[in-house]
C-alpha cells in the first residue's frame, strides 16, 4: 500500500506548520536568552568602565530595573504554566461539577458517584494499594541494592544493570512483563516465564492477569522493578556522602554491621530516603501506562488515572472523569507540600 501524498496534503501541511511554529518559538526564546543578558552585561561593563575612568562612584542598578529584568525572564515560564497547568486545572475543576456532556450543573453529584459506585470504590482501593506498596517495596529494594553494591567489585556494572529498567518506558516495561505473565493452555508449550516455571515445578499454568487481586500485585511488581533502580542510585549517592571519619569512629567503637546500618547509615541518608519515597509516591499516584498496556483496567485492576481516561474519553462522561482528576490532584497536593517543607527545613538546617 503506497502513501498518497495528495490525499494527506492537509495533514502534512499542519505538521509542517507545527514544526515551524516550534522552531520559531523555541528558537526565539533561546535567542532572547542568549542576546538580552549579553547586551545588559556589555552595557553594565561600559558603565563601570566609564565610572572608573571618571573617578566617580560606581553606578548602582535601580531596583525597579532589576524587577523588570527578572520579570522578563519569568514571563515565558509564567505564561506556559498558566496555559499548560493553571487554566486546565480550573477548567477541569469546573467540569467536575457538570454532567457528562458538560452542559448542566450537577453540584457534588459526580463526587458522590465515586464513593457510591462499587467499581469506582474498587478503583480507589486499587490506587491506595499501589501508593502504599510501591514506594515501600521499591525504596526497600533500592536501599538493599545500594548497601550491597557499595564499594564492591564491578560496582558500576551492577548499578548500570539495576538502573537499566529506568531507561525503559512504562509501556515497554509492561510489554516485557506481559510476556513474563503470558498464558497458554496446559496442552501447549508455555511462552510465559512465570507459567513455565510453574509447569516445570509440576503445577498448572494460570492466567495471572485475570485473577484478582493477585493481578494488581503483579502489576505493582512492574512499577517496583522500574523504580527500584532510581531508589538505588539516589540512596547509593547518599551513602557515599557519609563522612569517612564518622564511619571510622563507629568502627573503632566496635559497632556491628547491623548497628552501623541502623545507627549511622539510616540517620545519615534520611533526607535522601524522604526524597525517594515522595518522588515514587507521586509517580505511583499518576500510574496509567502500566495498567492500560497490561490489562486495560479489566479484571478489577483499574486505577484512578486509567478510570479518569475511560470516563472522559471512552464513555463521554467528562464530569465524572474531571471529578476523578480533581481527586487525584488533591491527593498529590499534601505530598508536594510535605516535600517543599522538608526541603526548606534542610536549607535552614
């Protein structure tokens, strides 16, 4: 089948216009960021040279001008945040109080629907399970990895292999693990690694992704597999940053490896642990690709992000989908606030 350029001319022109607009906007912003600071720097340098040659006091930059200068660089960021985040958030919140087509005001009906519909309550419980297990398990495994590979032979190779899943997209990782969980009938040769192990041990193959609540736990394994490498890298860097004199003093005091871990290592890497747990928690709350690719949310595996997509774009219930989006946003806010307060305390400390 040949590609018909004439029939697709309109789409190709739209693509070309989009690429040109991207080049113009991004190129213009980069040019401004390169030219404007250099122009101000040359002007300031000329003023300083003139003042030094004339023997007068060095000129001070007016505060008002400094404010305008800062506003010039903040304005593009503020505009992009308004267009890409603030305005959609306000519109989504308003839609959450509307009916499916978004024409009639229904108040809190969509929020009541979430907690009265059994299938949506199951979605909320699944999301809670993800948020509890993934950060806990991924951080624990990452910490074990970081301690085990610290200052060992071939450390860089081991860390590269452990971190490698982070380089794979969630969709790619899900496809890989679908082959691990793949099922064929008992009379057929198994292509799924897990079922092949079960058959080798004398068991019967199972359709793992169709068996709740085990299927949710198996999907959580995919997320843990991806995030454990991230936890390992951050925590390993924190362990290496522990002052050597503290470690040597502890060893001279005769502490055991277990005491060294709980009394020296853990208190020293606490800030890094908090960062890892918070980051993984936020990523877990927004998980969509893994569920969508592996089960499409069927067999009681759906989570808030996946159900939000289904309600808004598959079922045409924009009000209910927006309500789920607002709930997801509200759940993320306390974690973000906690992280900001924690970072502020670290700077002040």
